[in-house]
């Protein structure tokens, strides 16, 4: 007598194996919260600024993995629109960082490793908009590419992240004789 396997019995076996793997935690999936946490986040203190004023950019690197980060490489540069705008002017002023981070204004950061799971490293850079800068579009914005590796042979990760933009607004002068 010959026994035949149906599609349903194969599907049932596959479903049973998938259930066992997920219950035992062998699937390698990371917690949902870790998957939702971007490696690099940015904030700016002003979305609009006038020529001559300072703008502060804060970037935070978070190890959302389950193992130590053992290597980090990061670049930081103006967006294409910012770098090609002929009248848009700014100069980097300061850079401060958490212990274990070395930073250069406008160039990003170098991180000491290891960085433990869920640990963060913060860098704050300030630039001054030129007193003779053009106003309006394009905005001042930057982006960063970051590549990082984990201990224990876990896969490396990378990504490109963009800062919120700051629009340069020129002050308007009321016409002569107008009441303020």
C-alpha cells in the first residue's frame, strides 16, 4: 500500500515548525520597539531664523540592537540644495558632545566603542547664518550617513538621516513714517 502526502499535511507541518521556532525564540526577530527606534535622530532649535542668528542642531545616536556596537563610521554634510545655493551663507561655531564622543563643528562625530544596547550618544553643533545670507528657499539642512557594526557577528546596519530644515527669513523694515 502506498502512502501519499497531501498539500494540507505539508502545510500543517510547516505551520507547526514555525510555531515551535517562534515560541522558542529561535527566529532572530528583535523586539518591535528596537525596530522602530532610528539609529540617528536630529532636532534643530529653530525652523526659521534671520541672518546673523545662531541655529543649534542636536543629533542623537541610539544603539537599538541587542549587542554592543563595536564600530561606527559617520559622515555629516549639507544637503545638495544647501550646498549649491549661491547666496546661502552659514559658518559653524561650536560642537559639544557626550563623554566618549569627539566632534568637529559641521563634520559630525567619532564615537568611542563599545556602545551598549539602548545607550545613546548626543552631539550638539551650532552654526551662525551669515549676516549677508540670502533668504527664503532653499533652506539650510544637513544629512548624515552612518554605518555601524555589532559585537557577536550580528549584521551591520547603516542609513542616511536628514536634519529638519531651517528657513532663513529676512526681517522686514516698516516703511518710513509707519507706526509700529
